[in-house]
């Protein structure tokens, strides 16, 4: 880990309102995994973001936007997030979203296959579209036309756009976690 965990008592005036907003957002939208210490210190990507409010605040606003009132079904979102985390080999992201995906009904077999970087054979139609789109996007280049059409057919234009932004946001999350070598929390081991 490259950044010590920031103690909430040591926050600057610029960090305090961002911390309060992050803490509230985490409690509302990011449940089921360790993301905060008992003393309120933020873990995961939130610790690096709060250290640099100039960048962390706009990134957090985007994360909140993608987490609030999603059009996409929860299992579809988790498939796309896990494909992204697997591509980047982002330990904390995979740790957190495997737990969330289990709560949202994805089987251990599906999750293990996705985390291994492979496409499960038993994906639902919507999960398969999410897997294919996320996989194509993280591989680079223009999204294939047939993949885009399949996403629009399954989720509508707004849902397909949301899926694209979801993958993009979790690329940012993965890069943040990997840059600062953010570990899986000890209590999760």
C-alpha cells in the first residue's frame, strides 16, 4: 500500500465536506464489504480520492451518479464491474464486487469464471451482453457494432450508455486502486 490510511481527525477543511459526502454515499450504495475502519477512516479507492480533493471530488460525483438509480439490473452491473476488475487484476475491486455479486444472486461458479478472465457458459442473455460489452471495451478499440446493437436491444439506448459509463468508471476505480496498491482489508482475508 502506497498511501497511509487518512485519519478522519486529520482532514483538511477542503477534505472534510468530501469525507462527509463519501461516508454518506458509502453507507447508501456500497454495502456488503469492508470499506471503512471502525474509526471512520475510508478504505478502498476512497482513501486516495479524499487525499486529492481536486480530482477525488469529481471522480466521486461520477461514482455517485453511476450508483444512483441505475437503469441496469444489479446482476448485469456486477458482471460488467467484475469483467473490468478482472482485466485490471484489481484485488480490492474484485474482493468488494464478488461479495456484492453474491448478494445479488450470481453463483460462485459464474463469479470464479469471470474473475479468472473467462466467459461463463451459463450467463443470462442480459449478463452475456454485459460481459461481451465490458470485455470489448476494456480490450481497447471501438466497440464492435454488433455488440453495441445487442446492448441497445437488451437495455435501450440509455441503458447501453449507462453500461459504457459503468465500465469507464470502474476502469478509473481499478486504475486508482492499482496505482496506490490498495490492499484487500485484513478482516476480509
